[in-house]
């Protein structure tokens, strides 16, 4: 299991606390941003478009895309360059991934 984690985010800290186990890899994605190819793989595991796991209220998103409709490729490049744009926490288990922002979502993964 991999947890893409931002230690400044309470929901992300809760996910690490709840799911952390010896076989779990915690990745601080702000320190180690994902590449465009890794983001595409993550999107496939999430079964989402990049827009669906982009934090659109971040100032950098507004700066880059205000009044625009960015393409998936533009979003992948933006998230790779500005990892703060990626939603968190994201948990990857095998070929599936989830954004786990609620206690309910965490509970399902813990089972």
C-alpha cells in the first residue's frame, strides 16, 4: 500500500495514522513529486480524470487556468510541476487507488 501524504493536511495525517503498517509506503509527494507518467498511472488506478483529483481552489491553479478549460495533458504537467495541486491523501493498493478524505473511506480500506 502507498499513501501519497501531505503532513500539513489533517486528513492526510489521519490516513497515515489509521492505515500505516509495515507494508505501507508513505510518500510525501510535495518533496518527491510524481512524474507525468506516474500521474497518468495514478489517474487510471483512481478511475478519474486529472481534473477530478486536482485541487482547483489552490491559488496556483487559478493563476495557471483562470477562465480556461485545461486539457488532461496540461493538468498532468501542472500537477507534476506544482504537486500542491494534487488532492490528498491518495491511497494505492495494487491496481486500485482512492482519495480517502472521510472516516468512512478510511474504514473501508482498513478492512
